[in-house]
């Protein structure tokens, strides 16, 4: 006998399915951003608009893969193209200014390319993480590799360059004068002083 799922449960399932689907699309976006970050594609486009072949030449990559990557970036709204109707080799692609800040401006508090790098490094260790869930223990930090180290460091850097120096250290030097104990500070508290919302999970040991 076939039973009909209640309407409320169907709506809940559909809503959750949409959430999972959107998450997967976001993951694909993250992978494409990882490629652009690691291969220097965004850095090249930040210098000026380029065709597929010009981007491939400047970054020492294959033109066919650059064509696929550029089309995906336009479709997902990361890059812009001057004339979608032009022949593929003649299309000129550009990086919008606001997106440039997020993807290549290493001093900006909006710089999030290293966050993608960090999360991708974590994903590469999922088999080891599964073993840890089954057997206990953990995954050594050094096993996560360069992308995790540089991702974490590059995410913290803008806070040291901008918010920490101007918004936190002057207060800390007055409040901790004469104390030798380490203090805990998070970009969340610094952002609150500066009127900004933090995008960095966790604190920084200083």
C-alpha cells in the first residue's frame, strides 16, 4: 500500500532539499574561486580586462580550461563579459571592483579568498577526518598542508594591518600596562569597536 506524505512534511523536505542544493552550488563556486586564487587568475584580471587567450598567456595556463572557467565565472556572477554574443576567443572578461576587493585585496577586511583556501584544505582531509570519527584521535595540523597555513595567516593579516592596530592595541596598551599575562582578542570584538561585523571565526592569541 502506498502512503502519501503529509503536506507539511513535503514542504519541509522540499525546503531542506533546496538548502542542500544551494549549498552544493556554493561549494562549486568555492572550488572555482580556489582555482582562480591559486592560479593567479584574479590577480591578472584585477590589472585589466582580458580575453580567454590573454588570460591563459599571462598565467601560463591552457586556453581551453580558461574558457571553461571564465564562462562559469560569468554565469555565477563573479566576472563580467563585455559581449556574450561575441565569438569565445573575442570575449573580454573583467573583474568588478567590489569583487576585486574580496578576491585580491590582501589588506582589505573583505578579503575572503584565503577563507576559501582554508576550507578547501579542510575538505581535502575528509578521509582522515572520517577515520578520526571512527577510531578517535585527530588529524595533525601539519597534515592539512600549505593551503590551511596560508589561508589562516592571510585571513588574519588584514585585521592586524587595519583593525587591531588602530582599534585595539591602543586600548590594550593602557589596560594591560604592568601586566605580563597573554590576552585574548578576537576580530569580533575589534569589529564591534569599529562598527563592523567580523567574518573571522575564533580568536587571535597575542
